[in-house]
C-alpha cells in the first residue's frame, strides 16, 4: 500500500476540528495557535500621542525662549497640533465603544 502523505506518520490526513451542527468549530479561537483575537491599541496610541504633545509643546516653548530658528518652532508646533488631532480622533473612537 502506497503512503499518500510520506511526511505524516501512517499517511493520515489531519482531522478537521470538531464542529457543531452548523459547521462552526467548538473552540472559537481554533486555528491560530489558540491565541485570543487581536484588540485595538487605542489606549497605547493615546498615551503616545499625549507624550508627543507634551514633548513637542515643551520643545516649541523652549525653542522659542532660547531663540532657536523659527522653522524649528513651527515644526514642533505643527507636530503638537497633529498630536492634539490624534487625541481627538482617539477620544471619539473610544466614545463609540471601540475596544482598546
């Protein structure tokens, strides 16, 4: 008798996961290492945006006081504005009930 799958002992095919009557697996996390489904990282994104806001706003204030080039102050202010916009977007997504 010829071995149908030489790389598997006995030439057996892997069995499908046990299923309910509707064809869905019994274990909802079956398939990807048994790991839980991925979640959104909104909280981490909010922390990083807040940190960016503090650093950029503080850097812009410091650069303005010490007489740094105007382009540096403008860039830091623009980055601080981007961080504020990101925080607003995150707040709206969390208010809708998105996980993370």
